[in-house]
């Protein structure tokens, strides 16, 4: 499954061909000017070599045309690289907002953990349908990781304490390598996995066979109730001690001191972990911090629930069947079952990629 040029991995996403075309343009221009300049140097060295021992070369006057040409031509070439590169960059880092399937990713030493909106959870293996935009919301529980799928031409750092995003749309079914490309510890080289791209009907059948795990929205709502958030932030502002969360996502929030903030995922995360930093105007600083009480997966679940209260800001995409992980852990998601001391928090230590036949057993050990 290689492309026609051996040093390029297979192109399996809508963005891959654009990245390859830009890359080949840069390589082509580099080769062209390397040969051109080398040839001119050799030509001039031979043509204008000293033929007599004490020969004095004839003075050469400057040329406005020549200097204009070697200023304007490189400028045009450099700007073509900039404009083309900028268009590819914006295509890659502007997240699609409609018809998008969202998946949550948590990196930890040394594995990738995925959760679908329908509840399906996977480790070191991600199943997606072909021809559908997939948006990844990513964070890490420990050190910096980097999410890299060569066949999709996507590479994004995953950073502690914040969310990063990337997206792709696979164009052909297949099984594609997933790597961590940021050194993250002794078993960094073992932090690999696979992205399994399936036909839509096969993907729906795969989901149908994995159907007893709570969705992130349901788990987040349960956590929301268990942690007592509803006593101050009822769905419609009940309690009166905290602002309503309905329609909060991506809205402008008035803070104390006349400041404003956009209520994106980062704002919501920081409000849960460091509530004193962002006090909404008209409310007192009475919210406790939940730092150390919820892990990254729980934060993502609560985030998903809060986002569900702003239906106009979500993609609205759902799959045709509910899902669970290949290794379900039945029962509701609570701080006791998923907290800092749960088995799910323990570090895994794989020394190589997980073969498909062993995936289920390894998931049981790691979850």
C-alpha cells in the first residue's frame, strides 16, 4: 500500500494529496535551483578562468535588469510557497463545524485511549468510517505526546493541561499506523497503534456489536450530579449560586473586573479546575476546585455533557448504533469507579504495537 513515490507513505485522507503536492513543489524547486546554480558556477568557472598568469579581468558594469530579475523571481517563488503553504495550513487547522464525528483522545505513558460519542472506548486502536470528517479533541494525563498518522498527513502535539485538536477525512478503507512522535519516556517507541478505516456499513455493524457502554454525555451527566454541580448550576440556572450552562459553549462571558472570555473547551476546563481565576460577573467566588478529584477522561465526559446543553454549537452527528469498548467495564461512571485511584489510572507498559488478536486481553489489563 505504497504511493508511486517510495519515500512517501500512502495517501489516505482528503488532505494528504494537498500536502504531498506542496512537498513535491518544495523538493522540485530545491532540486531545480541546486542544479541551476551549480551549473552556472561550473560554467562561469570554466568560461572566465584565468588563461594567462598575470591576466587582469575586464571590468564589468552592473546590470539593473539582472539585479531586478534575481530579486523579483525569488520573491515570486517564495510568495508562492507561502500562499500555498498557508492554504494547506488553514485547511488542516480550521476544524470543520458541520457533519463531523467527534472522538476524544487521552494520551498517557504509553498508550492512546479513545472514546467515541456513543461510548465506544478503545486503546491503541481507532475505528472510523470512510468518507466522514472526524474531529479529535486531545489531551494527556502526564507528559507531552504527539499524535501522528502518516497516511493522513496529520501530526499534532498533545499537551498537559489543555486541549488540542486535529481532524481528518479518510478516503479509503484500510489499516494505518499511528505513532507518538514526541519523546515521552523509556517506552516512547512502544506508543504505537492503528487507525482502522471501515466502510460505513461495516463501521455501523462494528458499533452494533459493542453496545453496553455509557456515552460520554450520559457519563458526564452522572458525574455532574454525583459531584454536586447541579446544586449551583442547574440546567436552567436552578440554585441561583452559579450561572446557567445552557447555551454556554462559545458564548461571550462577562467576568469580574469588566473582562470578557469566550466559553470554549479551554474556558470550561479551567473553570472546573481553577474556578477562582474566572469568576462570572454577578456571582460569588464559592465554587471549589475539582483538581485531583477528576481525571482527564472525566473532564472530557463533563465537557461533552456541558456541550450537549448547547445544541446549536455541536455537530449533531450521531452513529446508528450505541457502542462500548472492546473491553467494557459495566456500571455507571462515578468518581469512585474512574477516579485517580482506579485501575484505569495505572500506567501501561507495552513494548510493541498491539496485534488485533490480542487487543481484547490487553485492554482488560490496561483498563
